[in-house]
């Protein structure tokens, strides 16, 4: 039995458009972001998702609601799906951060164990987001080809994807640049019987017995509506 999972990033916000660091600030979708949310809802509806989970931050919740309206489902929110806590960087522009902390944003993007001042690391985010998926796997043994959809944030989705694929921490930075209302699709397959199971060296190992028996594979990264909403 194959389980399908779609990880959908929220629509554009004014912070996205002005290159400001949102983190866990509760920002709203822009007018373009609202149009993006409804467009991606119409595109994903034919996949017939059986459940929709979302970060409790408004930009993700409203994006999830647009899909939920198309498929007649409720949205279940979970604060563990929030974006990375960026600490003192939250609300600052990229240039403001670079002015006060030269080269820090580069270090943050390339070093998953490093965290912004008073913030959290990518490993921290991977642990809390992976737990949501592992619990869903444990609680829903009948989950199969019809996807579960999780609506979250670019950094959270990148960390979650790397953790589900059981990548070494040094490879986490390969996932970057997920566009607004673009998505990731993964599929979970039974781990081969001859396998010794997940590596004991994983920083973010599977958290339940059922999750330890699965091997996640990447089907799509940065898939989206074509042409993109708002494209010239």
C-alpha cells in the first residue's frame, strides 16, 4: 500500500512580496495570495484528498480553507506546522538582517543546526513537523493513494521533506526555493524486509512503530499551477 502526501506552501503575503522575514508572525495573504490559494485549490481538488491539515498561522490556514471549500472537508490546524521561529529577525527585511548580522543568513541556510538569535534551527523544525506526519501514519492505517494535504510554510516544508527522506543533516539545504502555492508530493512505501530499518545516526528518526516501517520517496518538488497565477 502506498501513502501519498502533498505538502503545500501558502499563498503570497505582503511580507513575501517585500522580502521581509515572517517566521511565526501571523501575516495575511495578499490579494495575489488569495487568488493563488483559490487557483491551487481548484487544481488539487481532483486529487480527492481525504484530509487537510494546516499550520495555525493565518496565511496557511486561509490557503487550506480555499482547498477545503473545493473538496468539502474541514481544516485541522496544528501549531507544530508553523514556520521556523526566526527570533529577533522576524519582521526585518533581508537587507536589515544582512546589515546587522553579515553572512548570518547564508550560514542559517547552509547549516541546519544553526539558529537565528532567539530562534530555532532547521533540525528543531524538522523534529516538530515530522512528528505530525508520523502520528498521521500511526492513526490512519487505511491511508492510501488518495493524498493527505498539509498546508504549511517554505522552511517548514523543506525541513519536513528532508526528515521524511531520512537525509543526512548535511544534505538538508538541498531543499530550497519553494514558491507560493507550490507543493511537494511524497509517497510512503513499506520498508524492505531485508532492511535494518532507519539509520541509528538520524538526527530526526521516525517517531512511531508504523513510521519506522515506511520508506518515503520524493515524487515532486516545487510543482505548481501552470502558468503561475499573476504571471505576466
